C-alpha cells in the first residue's frame, strides 16, 4: 500500500515519510475534480472531512497486467516528500478531465505513491494511491506455475520446465515487485 493515513497525515507506507496532511484532501464537491469515464468516486469521511475515494483499473492497452488503484486527491503535498518521474505530463489516459498526469514517487524510498494532475492554467492537484492490486500479474504467475507442473507431470524434462519457468518469472517480476 503506497500511502496510508496515520493520525491526521498520509505517510509513505514503505518508509513512513509524511506525504500530505489529511486537511489537504479535496472536498467531495470540489469543482476542479471532473473524473473521466473508467474511474468512480465514493463518498467517504477522512479525519472529519467529506471527500471522495476513487477506484480505477488500468486498461490492457497501457499495461499487459493492469493494476487496480484506490486513491484520494489532495491539493498540497509536503514539498520535499515527492518528486515527479517518467514521461512528461500528458492528457492521454488521465483519470481527470483536462488534467495532464505524471507519476509521483517518494523522495526517501522511491516507492510509487501516486500522481500529479496539472491543469492547462497551471493548477496542480495530487492523487495519493492508497492501494494497488496486481491481480493480473498474480494470475499469470499462477498460470506459469501450473503450466510448469503440467510439463513435468506430462513427461517433459524437469530442467527445461524449470528454466522456462525461471525466465518467465524474471520477465514477470517487475510487474509483481514494483
Ligand atoms: Zn517512502
């Protein structure tokens, strides 16, 4: 879980660094937030504030092993706690209308903690990922193990089956570990 609520702050769940105050959560009715199709918001109360928690899943087009995310939006993060990485901000595949997104990582442990969403006029809001589900990657891992076992029990060579499985695991590991 990349970010977690501890007391009145969201912290990196890997290293504990403070990322944002719960007071920075955007209210449920904030006009800056216009969700695109494919993401849904659920009303919730966090630290006495009415806000929205969003659920969404990546498409197979952008990730062969799509991940499901739960996230909340804040308008401020601790300046030194997060940095943007990866490609330049882009509107394509953004979950919020008119907002170009970039990946945010924790500056201390470099774990993925969420995204920045920048509007054309420069206003930025931030999505903090609360949970990440890697269902498809795990399903693929199970299928690989079952296939390797089948190869062995069907009279295949144990060494060949093991080598094939190890190569496949090597390819799959970034999708499970990162
Ligand atoms: Zn961290």
